[in-house]
C-alpha cells in the first residue's frame, strides 16, 4: 500500500501481487466446484439468422423463409444460429465509500476479489468481458474483448484506479446509465457496489431506474459489498464519523446503548431497501462481507442459481442453448 493526500491507495506492485493471489484462489477453489455445462444466452436453437435450406417434413413452419420460397417456388426454412458467446459487462463502483474496512480487508479489495471471480468464470469459451468503472469523481470504460490477456489488463487497470475524494458527481446511477448508451447485445451485467448511494426513506434509489432498464436486455447480478461496522457500532466512546462521499463529519457517543440500537435498526432498514431495490430491478443478489470468506459466498450463490432453470450465471453462460427460460 502507498499513501497519498487522499489516503492509502494500491500501488502497482501491491495490486499485481493481490491480483496474482486472487487468481490463484479463484483457480484453486472455484474451478473444481463451479465447472459444468454451459448455457446459452437465449432459449431454443438461437435467434441469429443463418442460411436458408429446403423444407423437409418435421421442420417448424414458423421458420419458413417466405421470400426464398416465393423466388424458387420450393418451400425453404430459415436456419438460426445459436448465440455462442456471452458478452459480460462489469459496473464497478470504486467511490470513496469503498475505501473502508474494519475486518479482513477493505471493501475495495473485496471488489477486486468479486470482479476477479466474475472475469475468470466469464472468459471461457471466447466470451468477451468489458467494464465501466467510476471512483465518484470520474469514470472510464474498458471495451468488451475476449482472451485472458485482455482479462488480466482489465483487472490490472481496475486495481490501479485512483481513489476518489469526497464531493464527487459521478454516482452508480451514472455508471449504469452510461452502459445503456448505445444499446449492447444481450449479455450479463454484474454490478459491484455497496449500493448506499442516496437510498431514500421512501421511494426507489437513484440506481434502480437505470438498473431496471438494463434488465430488459441483460441478465443482472448485483454484488453488494459491505463491512460489519456498517451494520452495528461497537461501544467505543465518543467517535467522529466522516461521510466519505460528502466529507461531512459527526460526533457520536457510541457508549450509549440506545444510539447503537437506533444505528443497527436504521442500517437493517437500509440494507433491506437495497435488497428490495435489486429484486425489483430483476437482479440476482450476492452479498459479500469483509468479515466472511468471499469464496464460500460466491460458491453458495452460483450453486443456488444453478437450481433455477434458464438462469444465467458467470460459470455457465456462453456456449450452448437449452430449454425454455
């Protein structure tokens, strides 16, 4: 780790070492557990138009190629080509609220672990991976390309993203909206964030609307990253809290049991609203915590998703189309 005016940040050497460790963990612990058949992006034989051929008994009449039939006066059907590749997009929130951690790691490091797992499980079979990344003050896009070299470049660049300062204007909703312009081919979108961006007491969070818009074309996974201190306070006396997004500070007497109870209750309501927002947006919800083994959480999530017919997850999407959704 290195230290800047804005706090500690990953330098190139430490980020490379971290990514190597994460890749070894993913290969060693996830590969054997999550390998399996691949599902295609859409049900049935495919949606891409292919060549026409002469009709034979038993062909689906809904696939009749009427223009060719009219020209040749011989019945023809249009063959379709199954989607053989998955285009996976990461929406990575590295705003200042992610530069925090009181347990096994910072939330930012847990973000890297999550995207390493998604990328590793997505690049098989020629699948393409891209990313939209923001640090609260600015954002950038990495195009979706295939290959492990591109995957490693993507992970390195995200790991070395500069830490933002308070008062930024680029939020999670902006990152999600930018992914919709222009519309992209159907695929998988994994959103990695703490989702705490201006969650209101009543009404939807700002990120819900653009996330719901993405769900019309893509399978969605919302990966929520949090620290145990965001759920409960210790009895540590008078503590000064600083909002990493706005810089606002507040002194709190944490020795008071009523204060800790109110904080825990408010945090529980906030997390419940986040889970509801993800569910309303059509996103599968994976929660990773800095005080838990993230590998176990990822394994449980993927295995649970496999029980739902037609559901797409990073370990299975890409090469073959089966069944109805």
